[in-house]
């Protein structure tokens, strides 16, 4: 009898810990939204009705589903926005952001931004808002920028806008040269590329190893490089410490071949497994403020991170070889360079790298609303 | 779309506990079903969050047997000592039997109290911070705390683009409700 009641007690305690009682979140105490007083974007409303907190074991799981309605209160069209999300109490020093590129929001128009996040934190936690949302940046027509730019959102949004202009131009040329049928083929190709693009799961940790159990011997693996014909920066040498499915501390030597000083370079990183499957593993950005390359000078792009590769929910992907390519460059004057469409096509990178946000949006528009909607969209600007 | 696998099957799949044929069948379904992908990723997270069930404590049966024998012997010897001064042997059996029964009862009680029971240990994740992508989003985790940006509104969960870049990870997708491209970034601590 005693044992039976003991077992029943254990099961009951487990069930309480696992199931817990769901509670609705109070938006006033759990979320703080701060936009600067001179912000060109106004917050019209916030909806967090679907948000819940659920105790789970000794922890609390908070599912926060936030829908913000914002209005362009400036005088120029908005091309992109980035919001910074911090949960200081849960991840001290950690932060996140939600960006919406490829926008075309005219002055006075409103637009939605959705933030969905899950926090896992101890049951006993201090007071204060769970999540703080603030504006990191807004990109306007003509690459004008507003915002504190703590997350370097200016650079990301500038690159996305350049890629958008490049890809819109490409699709417009196809429409002009081959008509709607040609554009339709391009859209179908794009959707197929997006669906078939080889994907890989990556786990990142700063410094050290991503896993402590990598038993395979470590060796220094060299990068091969794809040359981009018009790239202002050339990657000339590079290596990373590799053990089985783990690579760490990628280091790449670059030379500025342009006539302008460069202060940021990002290298795309492809990994090939022993079976010959190639994946985009990630990118190696120059550390912030770490690189300044006057014309003709060389420097190093170095990241103190460890990456572990897997697929199909945990099956390790061994690294047989690595390839790098210059994926973006920022000059000291704030302008940027991205590879052109032809170079991506000729190098085979078009099927390896993700489609630009604009191409992704246009292809989705084609899928959901048809060819006429895309043609109309391309004729807008 | 085939019929959804049961919750139990999805839970076993998330834990890698299915046989190869069933795993293959569930894997095929999950690859094409957003709803099940979400469920699998929730089971995976639950496995990580719920305290690990410890292995039953190691019991040295040899040591226990030696102790049992020693206790029985001790009981018998004690009985002999008590009975040594008595001339008639009527009570000897009873004393010995009592000693043996007492020892056995003691051992049985000890065994019942110490028998292997699952013990729930507090969550003790590794302290090192890391970033990873799962079917439902990108997570930054340190110890037993984590922040995860979800991409549950993605038009097609298979077409979410993840990219590790330096000490950050990015997920890009088309929001099914707004039609806007959304880029979630989580930065390592």
C-alpha cells in the first residue's frame, strides 16, 4: 500500500510539473516598448492576446506572441525596419532582433510587425518586464537611415535593399526581354531553387568547442575560394580548426583591391561532406571595428566561434572541404557592395545561397496571388 | 497528406527511440507536415527542459548477499550465546528462528526502502552558452535559461533560411499572414 501510494505520488508530482497551469500574460507588466520621441515610426497598437506563461518543472515557459501596428510618420517611404528585443532577466547580455526588409510603406501608411518568442526561465525570477522592444533602425528610400543602430541594422538593411534593387532590375529585364512567360519561368525557377536548396543544421558557440565529445582528431583545414569578378575585396587564404563535424576559429586573409577604404567584409562559407554534398554553412563576418583596409592593404577576418554541423535532426555532417566567397563589403563611406546576379549564376552560388528577401517576397507573391500581381508589383517602382 | 502519427509516436521520434522502419515512416510524414514538425520540436524542447530521469542507483548484490549471510550468522550465533546456559533445548529453535526472521525482516525493509526508484534531479544544463536552430526557431541557451525567436508564422517551415553569422544566427521566412519577409536574429551572449 505504502509503495503504491509512493508511486502514485511520484506520478502526480510529475504530472503537475509537466502539465502546469497556463496563465495569460499581462502586457503592461511583462512587455515594455520604447520608441524614441523623434521616431519616424509611431506605435499604433500592440496585441499580445495569444501570449501565455506555463510552469514546466522548476521553470516557466513564456510564449509571447506580439503583433505591433506601426505607422510611417516620416516624409519618405520606408524600405525596412529592425526592432531590438531584449530579455535581460532571462538572458543577461543576450539579445535578439526582428527585421522586416523589402517594405514599401508610404508616409502615413501603417504596417504590422510580428514578434513571436519563447522564454524559458526559472520559476523564481525577479520583477521588471520580461521583454523590452525598442527601435534599432529604419531604412528609407535612397538609403537614408534613422535609429541608434546598436545591432548594425543599418548595414544589414542597406545590403538587403541593394540586393532588392539588383533582383528587381533582373526580373524587370526578364519581363522586358521575354514577356510574362519569361517572368513566370524565372518565378518557377526561384521557387524550385528555394525548395531544393541544400540545408544544414548549425550549432554555434562562442570560443571553445561546440561539443566536448568530439573524439575525432583535430586538423587545420584550408579554404578554397570562389573568385567574384567585380569584388572590391579578394580572399587569398584561410583556414579553420576542423574535427569531424565541428569547425572553429575560421580565419581568412583578405586584400582590398578597390580604390576606397573598406571597414567591413563578410565571407560566405560553404562546406562539403565526404559524399560530395555541399551546403551553405554560414558566414564569417569581420568582428565589429576590427577591420580597416586602405586600398591595396591586406587584413584578417577572424571569428572566435565554434560551429557544429548536422542534418536530419542530429545526424553529424563531417567536413571534407570548405569553400569561401566574398558575400558583402562595406566601404568606410557607408556604401556597400554585393555580388551581382550574373556572378552568382556563373559561380553556381545562386542555387547554394538563400534568395534575397525581395526575391523571396516576389516568388511568394507569385505563388499566392499569381503572375499578374508580380508584374504589377515590378511596375510600381 | 497521410494521417498524422500519434502523439506517442512523435514523442518517440523526437527522442530518437523509434525502430528504423517506423522512424522512416514518421520522418517522411514530419518532413511534409508543419503541424507535426512543431509537435516534434516541442517534444525535443521538453526533453531538454524536463529534469533528466536518473539511472537507478547501482546496487551491489554481492555486498548485499554478504551482509545478509553475516546478519543471519550473527543472529544464529547470538541465539547460541543466549541458549548456552540452558540445559533443555526446547527454546533454542524459537530463538534461532526469531533471530533469522528478525534479520530477514530488517533486510526486507532495507531493500524496500532502498530499492531503485526513479529520482528527479533538478535541471542542470551545461553552463556554456550556445545558439542553435530547430524546426520552430532559433534559440540562445545558457544553463537553464533560454530565449527563442519562433518562426511559427512562416508560410512554409521547410523554406525557412537559417544562417549562422559570427556570434549570431538568423532565420528568414515569409510571414503567412502579412506576406512580408521577416528576419529573426538571435545573438550569442
